[in-house]
């Protein structure tokens, strides 16, 4: 992403209308930065549903199976103890640890998956499009093909202005 155009909106309703108009004109929106979550922006940008819930479920299931299996192995095979006459394979007593490991594995996996999918973490380079982008503005980042001539860039800027955008800036 060598060249792109940033434009901002002051209101979320204008932003949603502008995104619709930009999509209708065939502009490719790379990113939208908002000061707070905007209802309906995921549908306007045709974003797919997050897979974070699947990661959480799989990691939680692994944690539950490991917690339950480890306890079952310890109390039946490795070190069986007769504690108050209860059976060696006492399922109800294994549940608290299995539940805690479900939550632990799920939480860690979601945090790791979030950082990996968003390319965050140590060594990540922050790209700041506009200093006030998430302070009081709704910023839209539109892709500009490197092979486009200056008059085509002017057409994109005009299309953004027609969509109600303000502060249109070409970043190279």
C-alpha cells in the first residue's frame, strides 16, 4: 500500500451513506477508523463474520479435555487414593478444574488469535493515517492503484467529495 487517499466524516450516518456511495462508484475501501463502534459498518463494508468464536470453542474444548483427562489419569492410573470412600473415577470432582482450564485455554487462544490476525504484538509497525482519526473523526482509507495517472486520482477525490467526505488527502 504505497499510495492511498484518506478522507474523513464528522458523523457516523454520513459515513455509512458515503461508504455506500463509494462502493457504488467502484472505489476499494481499505480501512475505516472510527472513534467508537458504528452499528452496521460491517455490513456496509461486506466484512465476513469473525472466526474468533471458533478459535475460542476449539481452545476451550482442548482445555476441558486436557483438564478432565489429566485428572482422570492421575486419580485412576498414576496415583489412585482412597479419599473418604469416593470412587477413583469421580466425575463431579473433576468438573471445576476442567471448567477453569476451559476458560483459561479459551481466553489465551482468543488473545493470541486476535494479535496474530491483526498483525499486532512486538515489532508491529503502527501506521497513523491522521492524528485525529479516532479522536473525533471517522476516517476512510481508499486504495489508489500505483499505475493511475493524476487525472484518475482527481476523479477518485471528486467521487469522495460527492460522497460527502471532507479533508481528502493523498498519501504516498
